[in-house]
């Protein structure tokens, strides 16, 4: 793929500029699914294109204002000279000398207006960008508040044999393979000292120690593997990974642990891109809270289509989920680059014809609280 990089760069530019026909666009998007590194380049180019577009808009505005200034100056000179009938050279210079202070004032005002407008626009753009950025980062801030409360609780309840304070973070993880692989968000397990997944089955508490075996910070995904010697395996998964993208308006639901018990949420795909047009994610109309991070997003047939990752604080019920095709690319990479046991994903969903309560009854055994412990100060 390195030898074809110039060709792919041209294709990326044509793709972002919408210069590809339907067949070329479909073929290129198929390449994005197969090559995660190409998808990353497209995302990087999109950021560059957005910056160039913003710069060009400001440049065009400056050019328009400069043109207006020149036209205004020209009109002023014509107005002055028209008041004198056929001036001789000496008369012309006397007239110019007489009105030059006015012309200088007009020119100064116009130039000041140009730079003031550009400064205000640039400041407004920066302000909007910072505000938009804070809307998404606030979700992490909310999670940090929960972590701080849990840290205080851990400090208050710490046993005397362990004087070192332990911070405890909570979120959601779900099983992706019956032989002990789970998925959650990277930001949940980042810098963890130890990680456990917990649930309750038939009134019996289950708790397994896991390790983070694969991280993808760019997509905010992490793959976990159960290392507990008592683990013997899960039953066959009732759901599978859906191949095609979800449609706008399609019904979806999620299961997660924003509190001690599992919580069900339902809604629809409200946009096929996420925060600020991010093509890695969907926007979904499901209320989420700290603890929903890492939860599975499923379609009406019980197929996995995404992983909940965050929300927009300024929009009620606007949440975001990483598209499952990006998880599939990470799983493929993991299978190719490690000697670990294979990830066993069912070929089809076993719950597609069941009613929603029956689907949830089978799904709940595969969704866990992921509990992260970090003793670092």
C-alpha cells in the first residue's frame, strides 16, 4: 500500500471534495473498511481540509473588504476631481493636497475595519471551536467527578493493611467472543493497575480478572481478555457483528451499567456521523450517563452495530457510538499480529425474531461492569 500512496492521496482529496462518482465512492469506502490505516489518513486529511476551508473563507472576506476599500477610495477621488472643471496640473495637486487628509482618514478607517472584522471572525471561530470541544470533553469531566467520589470512598473505606489509596473507576464492557474476549472504551482502562469484569447471574455474583490486550486510542476502543484461572468460557453469543452500516432513523438499543444494576436504553440513529462530523461514529438519540461508556449498541434484530463512547452536553439525548466496522478492523489486526486463541464471533444473531424483553434476557449475561483500579497518585 506504500507504493500506491500518491494514488490514495489523490483519491482521498477527490473523496473529501466529493469529486468521485457513486461507483468510485463505493469502491473507495470499501477500501476504508479493509485498510484501517487508510481510514486514519482520511480522518487526518479531513482535519486539514477543514482548516484550509476556514482559512480560505477568511482570506476571501479580507479580499472583498480590500476591494470595497479601493472602490470607496476611487469614488472619493472622482467626487473631489468632478467638483473642479478641467483642472490644470497645478490645480490638481492643490486639490489633492487639500483633500488628502480626508482620503487618509477614509483609508485608515477602511483598513481598521478590515483587520477588526478578521480579528472578530477569527476570535469567534476559536471561541466556537473551544466551546464545541468542551461539550464533548465534559463527558469525561463528568466521569472524573464520579471517579473522584469513588476515590474518596475508597480512601474512607481502605483497610489498614493497605495504606495506599486506590482509585476505582466504573463503566461497561461486553463479550465479543465466548472464549473470554470483551470490548470497552480505551479511556476507561487507560493507565489501569488492574481490571475486573463483574455481573450477577442467577443471583450469583461473577467476577473475573482481565487484561487489556489491545488498545486503539484514536477510536477509543480496547479489547480485554479474561485471565482468571477459574474462567471456563461463556455460552455461545446470541448476537453477531453486523456487516453494513446502520440506516438513518433505524431503531437501536443499548445495555449498560451507569449504576449498580443494568440499565436499558432505546432510541434511533439520528445521524450517520458523530461529533463535528466524525465518520468513526454514529449520533444516537439515547440518553447516556457516566458508566454507559463501552456499552454495546444493537439494532432491532440484536446485531452489534456500535460501542457507546460519549455524549454532547449541549444537546439533550445526543450520544455517540463508534461504528462496529472499526472494531472489526481492530479484531482482524489483533488476529493477524498475535498468537492468542482466536476470537470466535457467531455468524448470525439467534435473537432476531424474539421480542425485546426476551432479547434482553439473553443479552444481559454478556454485558458486564468493568471495574478499573489505579493506585497511582
